[in-house]
């Protein structure tokens, strides 16, 4: 039994524009019945990424991907917008994804950080797809670390009068907020003065301490 192939071509001899973005159906009919195939003629998406707020850890911040179609016409139902991020957006309670059709011609997908954390830093890629193809844009997020809180203490404390030859221990405490600084952060510090110098740091839950032991105070002229 021999099969035959028939072809019927529809060619739009003009620049593709919004008026041709419709559903096209090819229908075949013979004595045994009918069959049909439907496709949607769509256009390539175009997108940009913008940011709002400050990228300092602990502050509110957002990344917005704005999508239009290349002819500037109304959006089509086959348009999808997705993010690729250095963190799992769906599992991160500090990130909300908000999708809005701000008009019939523009769709936005916004990542809202409340707050932004150091682990959120890295490249973010927005991908917009239609049946005609896709476009993408990437934005690198650099999260700034806020200044640490510093405190100094002494042992014995300031209520005790010190004399020449007495021992003294000085402690410098550096505090970072563990709620927003949650990735590997390098912290360095120096505690120094006439009695000596120390760079040995002890870290625990966002708190760093430097201790300087002076076994015998000496009067300075």
C-alpha cells in the first residue's frame, strides 16, 4: 500500500507584525473523516532587568524583569517568564516572586527580597519564552555587608584603678547580624596599643572577638 504526501503552504510575504499573530489551523478531509493541526504564530519576546532599593544585607531590594514582544503588540498566552538564580527561589522565605501584567503589552516578574542576605549574591538570569523562541538577560547581584558593631571591654573593668605592673586583658568584640550575613564572610581585625598587638580572632554565631593580654602594665612617659 502506497502512502502519498500532500503539502499546502501558507506564506506571509511581509514583515511579521501583530496583525498576523493568530491561531492557524490546517484541516485535512477525505472520505474517511477529517484531521486537523493547530499552531500559534507568535513573536520573539524582548526583556530587560532593573533593580530597586539598596543591595546592602538587611535592606529591602528587588529585581524586576520586564518583558514585551518584539513588535510591541499585545502579549500572547504562550508567553512564559522564568528566573534562574544562585539560590532556590521557591524554598527561600526571604524572596517573593510577583508577576504582573502592567498593561496588555508588558509583563513583569519581580523578585522581592525582605531582606536581601549575603547568600543571595550571584548571577540572576531571566528567560522569556514564546513558541517563536526566547530571550534572556542576566544581572549580577553584589550584596554589600553593613558595617559591623564594635565594642571594647577590659578586665579588670573600669571601676578598678590600675597601677604600674598590674595585668590587664583587653577584648574587642565585632558583631555581624547573623540574620542577614549567612554565607562565608572574611572578617579581619587588629587590637593594638602601647601594651602589645593581637590579631587572633575567635568566631561564634556572627560574633568575633580579639583578645590582648598585657601581663604587666608599664607607665608611659
